[in-house]
C-alpha cells in the first residue's frame, strides 16, 4: 500500500482513495477471467497499475447494445447515451466510464479497437490520485476546465490547464500521481488509454496545449502516429482530433477503408448538442463508427459543442 502513497494518511478522503485503489486492483483479476472467455478479441499486456487491463480486447461493434443506429453510405453509426456509461461517485471523485473500469464491468464495452479507456473525471479541490503504476499503455488527459497537477517517476512535474493535453507513454513502467491543483474549484478532464503497437517501449512524456480558437469550427489534430503538424506522437496507428462547434457550424471527416472511429461529446454544464450524420448527440454521449465514408458534424445548440474524435485502425 505504501507504493500507492497511503503512508501516514488518515483522512476520510485518503481512506476512500485506498478503497478505490483496492477495487480497481481486484477488478483486474475479475476482468482477466471474464476476458479469457471472450472470443475474437485482441491479445494485450496487463497493466498492473489499475484494474481495467485485460488479456484480451473485444470489438464492441459486433455485439453492442445501443439506443440508435444509422447507416449512410458504407457507414454504421451506433450511439451510446451518457446515462448508459459506468458511473462512480466517491465524493472527491465523480467519474463516468465509457468502457469497463474499476468496479464497472460490461463485456459489451471492453474496448473499441486499440481504444481501451475513456473516463470523464471531475475531482474536487486538492484531491486526486496518489502515486500508482502503469505499464504498456498510451495514457493521456484532455483538460476541460480547472488545473491538474501531474508528477511522475521520470522526473516530470507539471500543472496542465484548460486546452492542455498531458500524455504519458507508460512502456516498461512508470509511477505517477494526479491531483487537482486548485484548493477549492473542481478539475474536469477526460482520461484516455490506447494500447500501443508494441509492448515494452521506453517510457515517455509529452504535453501540448491548444487554445479554443485553434479548435473552433474546425477539426484540430492533437495526436498522431508520427507527431506531424505539431501534434503529440502516439505509439499506435491512431489519430485524435478535438473540435468546438458553434450552432450550425460544420466540419467533415472521412473514415477510410479499414478504419473505424469513435466520437465523444464532452459533458459540460451547458448541455451542448452535436449533430452527426442526422443523429443528435447530447452531452456525454458517444458514437461508435464502422465502415467507410464521410462524417458530417454540425453544431446543434447555442452552447458550443466540444468533442473528441478518434480515428482508429
């Protein structure tokens, strides 16, 4: 337990974090057993740090429970509503899980291609995640509001604010902690995990920041396999885009043959809406996209719709 930073901590918040860590570690064993029973999945390495790693990945599109499906051209778009996500509220942490994580497990939502985790987290002032290990994942946080303090075993210490993306390639193994850098205001961020193309890579760390203007009414690439166009380099055939659309503003994206995509509409307090090929996503909704063809995004509300798009193999 000392490696998780609980030495000499006696507050109720620390006890909650301890229990949360025990839950996520124990659920690793459960998920491994359940995943071994799943056929036609990806083999993956275990990340001993946190609960959600499994020895196999399932392709969610083949057996997904969804509220809506639309076909246009060769595209298959399946929506998953915000309320269908896993949810954990520990007081200091309010977290929504797109995929199986910690004590939330749904065999239909173990991952989508190399994408394994999307957690939408809100952490109260001065609270956070004590030092814990990760390995063999590309882990990155997109800051929606507030300030997040990161510290890791590679010597990196940094506070990331609105528009920032903090990226860790865990590789052979790292330790890190994440805390709200503000004493009173919550921090809201999206944490995402992607399986790398190879195991045992050298650990690495990168941060970059994009202003609202750089994302407004356009698709701004923020991660790419080669790090081109001032993006963060990710060790996977995966590109990630961020955008903010005013009402009636539109952008397009082409899903190429052999690729798939995932869209997450960030859950802000404004209840923004986004239209995707004629379907309307509300705050916190996601869309699983297979096949090839053009995605047409359109802002559908006066509050700007801020979303993240994954282009996956």
